[in-house]
C-alpha cells in the first residue's frame, strides 16, 4: 500500500470510474475522481497529485493534449486510458511523458501493477521538442495484438535502442520500421532500407559500408554505403536472417564499437544510426543451427516487436479494407464499397500473404468490380483466381470457419452462456429446413435422409417451431 500518495482519476464514464476507485482503494492515501477537463483543472489548482490516470476523450476536450497546458509538474507520472486504440494515441501519450498507456478494455491487475510501479518511480520530464507528429504512419487496426505493437513503438520514441521486428511475410514489418523512425528521436534524419536477401553475398559489405575507388574490380569511384547514407537517421536491415555469416561478423563489430571503415578504406567512420532489423525467419532456430551468430542476435534483439499474422486479427480486416480503398483512390483507382457478404468472404480468408495480400486483393477488386459495390461473388472469384491455399471455398471449411467466428464472439459476449445448445439449435434448424424443402415436407422421408427416428424429428421440429410444410 502506498500510504499518503494522491491519485487523480480523470474519467467521465461513471461505471468505469467506480471500478477503478474500488480497485485502487488500497493503493493510495487519497484518490480524487473528476469527469472533465474543467473539473480536473479546478482540482489541480489546489492540489499536487503523485499520479494522474486520465481518459483521452472527455466531454470538454482531449485529455492528453489539454494536460500539457494544465500546469502539472513534469515529474508527475501519467497513466493514459483510451478506447481510441491507435498508434496516434499511444504516441501522443508518450509525447506528454506518460508513464504507461493502457487501451480499453484494460486488465485491472495490469492497471494496479502499473499504478504501483508509477508511484514508486517518478517519470522523466518530457522534452517539448520530442513530441512526434500525430499520424497513424500507415498502421491500421485496433486488435489486441496490434495494441501491443503500438505500445512498444510509443515506448521507443524516447530512446535509440536496437529493434528486431519479427513476423510472417506481408505482415508490415517495413511499415512498423518506418513508424519507429517517424516517431523517434531521429525522425528528422533519413530512413534507409536494405534487403539482405536481395543483395548478392559478395556485395553485402560494400552495400552496407561503402567502398573506395579501386577496392575491387568495377569499383571505379568511391561509393557511400547504407550506414553513411543513414547517418543521423535509421538503418533498416530487412530479412536479417538471410545475412551471410562473414557479413554478420563485421556488422557485430560495428554495433559494438559504433565505428566502421569502407571496403578498401582505412579511415574509421562513426556509425551514427539507429538499427532496426526484421525477419520472417525463426531466429533462435537459425542460431541453434549455427547459421546466425548468437552474439549478433542479442545485439539486434534489444527490443523485439512481434507482428501478428492477419488471420489472428480478423477484426481489423474491415478497417484495412477501407484503408486500402482510400490508398487506391489516391492513386487514381475507382472508389469502392464492399457488400456485407463480400466483407464476410474477406474476413473468412486465411490470408497466407497477410496484409500485403489483402491490399493487393482490394486494389484488384477496385479495378475489376463492375459496380461501386463489390459483391461476394466478385471476392470469391478473385480469391479463387489467386489459387492460394488460404482461399476457403469447400462447404466443410466454410462451416468450420463460421462456427469458429460465431463461437469467438459468443464467448466474448456470453462467457457463461449455453453456447453448445445455441449452436446446436441453429445448425439443426438450418439442416432440417433444407431437408424438408427437398422432400416437400415428407417427415418420414426427411427422417430417413437425416438418419434419425421420425418421433425424434417431430419432437425437435416442435421445439424449434418449424412447420414441416412451410420450412
């Protein structure tokens, strides 16, 4: 218990405020609760809190932006709560020097732990010139897995630590790398990317570190490498798992000493860059197999960021579709909307190519669709034409996917509900109606086709309120 500590809670939802007060009652000496910016400012005029917990959207303004001008001691830790779960919110929360950012709905145990830690350690003052511009930076979605990504990016805004981005191909690793750069201390500098898998192994060192005139056959003049080009900014090493061992050794020396020399050169040059690396490979397996240096892995893996595959964030697909339609419109493609059934097809697809594949499909549909509203049939045809294993078209898989989606939503909204009975009734009703229509209401024939007793069929039809003659 933090005796004598004062917490100010700024939350306009009375129910949420009550839950937070009840949760934190033993964590402080005083917990004051207000519901607006005006009430907050009036309270702050006569009090100095040890911690502020604030919502973002308040009745009279923005809880983050307005806090900057509220006269709060810069050393006062702030925990930001928000249902506006975007990268912009996470970055703005970091920009005011907040101690933590918790997207709603939040875990009460996590909030309690954050409050205890914040009361024990005063946050560093936020520098006025490090507040990054408000922008989504191409990152779209509010799924819980993306919230974790946003929070990590926001926490990287005030330091220069190395980052390793992990995730399947097409999940948006370069987009995340650019967001880390754009919200970080080096955003005024260049962002330089190099794909390790696309460079011949004998040229990788020259590409990274540059070369002097005459260093090798064909080197007719001096050439700056990517480290030199990225000076003052961020160097993004994509597909780092494909880097040859001999180049790994030299990269490790650079990361250890922050110095390098060009190929054929002797002068030591300073490596003034933030290094962000990415790969779709299992790095620990590469290390175990001797294909990647363990010491280099730990140098790069200071802050890991793991991107979820699109199949694990299906709730973001509709927002991503709207984003890609807007991007396409900006490139001259026709504006399109998607029928509800078409969106269902997109949400059922497994997307082995992840966000990249979804973007390609949406832009293809924008060109090929015959109307302003994309139909389910058009989506089905495009996915089928792709010839990809992720396109689900057989009835059994469609049923399984529908049940999976239905059960996920039910368990989220009715954790203690009788979902087995509910699903059984839905499936039975659909099956009985289909068979009864085929046999023109003949219950004896319907029972035979279903493989059940006629009396059992009669009983279930009565319970489901199905008229066998008009199913």
